[in-house]
């Protein structure tokens, strides 16, 4: 009968240790994912710095502030062009305007006729 309380305590200790190990493993996975996100963001910024002039970068930042999703789309496009090697030289302000014009979603116009 004296073994039963010891076994219960031992089982409790095992459970606590398993929970601690599980939390530690979850923390490491989250940390590695966060580190990977930060590294990808740093690489993206480096590519943009390398392939955009100051004026083009300012224009892109302005677009990102007003329309974050559209700005991210433009950034992804510029990065993919740079990585694929389809970009000659740097993108200046005029080229950035053209790129924004091409990627801009079509706006719908509505004609209202009164009778």
C-alpha cells in the first residue's frame, strides 16, 4: 500500500515533465518560424534597396502607407523580377509609376442615368 502514493507522485512528475518538454518544443518551433520570417523580410528589404532608386523607394513607401496590400503586391513583384534576372539596372521613379499603373486593379465606373 505504501507504493501507491509514490507511484501517483511519480506519474504526476512525469506529466509535468512532459508538459514542460512540450512547451519548450512549441517555443522553439515558434522561435524558428519567427526568425525565418525576419530573415525573409531582411532579404526582401536588401533586394529592394539594391534595385530601387531613392525616389522609387519613397513612392513605394507612400503606396504602402495608403494601400498596404497593394504595396506588398508591388514589393513581391519587384523582388520576383530581381531574382529572376529580368530587371536591367535600377527601377527609377518613372519605371515605378509604370509598374504601379500595370499592377493597379481596374477600377469600375458606374454610369447612372436618370429618367
